[in-house]
């Protein structure tokens, strides 16, 4: 028996939560914190989202909140047992305990219950299956707290059964492994076997859901190990990853990029050999236009756009930005530097302000030029001189330079 009383736990008790707790207590409905928030609190972290579980049915909650004049929002979750109440400028998402009656690997038909253990049993991983009473009491039916302390990722009960209820859980296993486990490669062989046997089930999961999980895996720890494992367990082909891949480049880039906060697409592009790989990924996962463009940009420039030898290593990148007509070239170049592992140049570029070309057509007209063609050519010449100077020449220097040209 364990009772949590950490500062992070105490901080949850806002006026809103106190009011909600009071209402449930008055009606003798049990209310506990569930899932990921419990895991975060036990790890000493402040949870981003808090889900609550209760023995009250959706109808009982609606009746209780409505009669107290509490606003209910978003009734989409109601058939799955979730009611969202808004009190004191805060949303509270509260779900009735449930059992999965029928599942097809994507969706489940649920039945409500008042049995906390039955609800915990249908959750994916032991570390996500715990509940925390509002008095700080931990309810842990599957040794989730032990696993959390030992940094172990295990499915609740039998891995095969949990995976077949929702095949996306394969990727959730990888995501939490990258978030919790200290070492790569410490998996239970029966878990890996269950994943391999059910990998094909991922083919039926929507691209959008897969991409949400994959992005988190790409930004977590042990990413090189986990992606290699996806290939070994025959997962890659079902989630849009290329069969002909460059695992050496991926290993190199994931090492380079570790502390540079890359975008997921920057990490993933290192696996790809050609444009088709990005097209196929997009067809399967419906990535955003911005993500697709970033992938194509990195693939095109990762080898030929590199730092200059000599005193100005950043200059090729600055020139590229200055010559570009696109709005977000600067951020793409930052991602390219992360990809290349150039952290010092990245810092330099982030502190660099893109300079404005100091001469305009108006200045040249004042000097007596009138033909548009002549002005265009002169401006181009001056831009070249300005570029050679490392963008340091000012208007006077450039115009006096024009007289010599």
C-alpha cells in the first residue's frame, strides 16, 4: 500500500477539482486519477493531461452535473463513457470504468462496470494501468509501479491479447520504451514474438494514428535501436517505411542529432534513399505538406550543401538563404544543420539576422538610370558584390562600387 503526497500531486487540487471531488463524494461515486497522469506523478513529473475514472455511469454524471448547473462540453465521448465537465475555467474529462466486449483491432464496444481491476485489465501497458485516489492512495493491480521503478515496459496480462484489441499498441510499446527504458534492447522475448506475429494488424490502422505515435518514437530515446527493431519484426512495411533503407545513415544522424531538438521528419529522412520513399510515406501516413517539403529539401541538399572550409564555414548556408525566394528557408536550413550534426553552426545561424539588401531601384534612378533592364542588371551586380563582402557593405560602399564597375 502506498500513498502519494508529492508537491506535484498537491498542486492538482485547484478550486475546480475540489468542487468535482465534492460532488462525487456527495453521491458516493468513486473518482480516481487514471492512466498516464498516475505514471507521471509517480515519476515526480507534473502531468500535462489528467484523465479521471469513476464508478458513476455517463447518465449519472450528466444528471449530477446538470442539476448542479455545471456546463458539459463535447458529448462525442459519451458512448465510450466519457463526460467532460467545465468548472472554474478548467475541463475535467471523466470516464466510467469499462470492459471491452468486442474489439476488432481498432475499435471496441464497451460495457460499463464498477470493477476497477477489470478496467485496469483492458489498458495497454502496466505503467499505464494504475489509479490514484484523491487521497493519494495508489491502486496498482499489475505491478505497474514496480515496472516504472525498474524502467520496464510490459503489456498488461498477455501481450498477444492486448495487441489484438488495438494493433496501434505495438507502436505505443515502442514509444514508451523510448521514453522510460534506460537501456536499448532489454525486451521480453515473448513480447517481441507477439509483436512480430501481429505486425500485419498495423496495415488496418489509419495513417494519421500511426504518424502521431511514430513522431513521438522518432523524438524519444533509443530511436536507432527501436527503428532497427521495427525492421527485424516486419513492422516497417505496414507503416510506410521503405524496405530498401539506409540504416547506417540513420544510425549516424540519430547520434548527431540527439540534443538538437530536431523535427521528426528530419530524423526520419536519414532512413530514405530517394524521393519515392517520401511519396510512399505520404501515401500511407498523410503527412503534412510542410513535413513532406522538409523531407524533400533535406534529401536534395544533405550532401552538396555543406560548410565551407576556411574562416567562414557558415557562408554557404547564409548564401543559400539569401538567394532563396521561399519564406521558411531559414528553418529548413536549421534542420539541415541538425541533420549534419553541425551544432556550433546551428547556434551561429540562430543568432544571425537575415540582412536587408541596402540598395533599391529608386537609388539607381537618382543616379540617372532610367531603363528597367539596366536597373535590374545593376542591382544584380551589386547583390553579387554585397554577397562577396559577407553582406557587410552598406549603401554608400555599394553605390561607389557601381561607379567603378
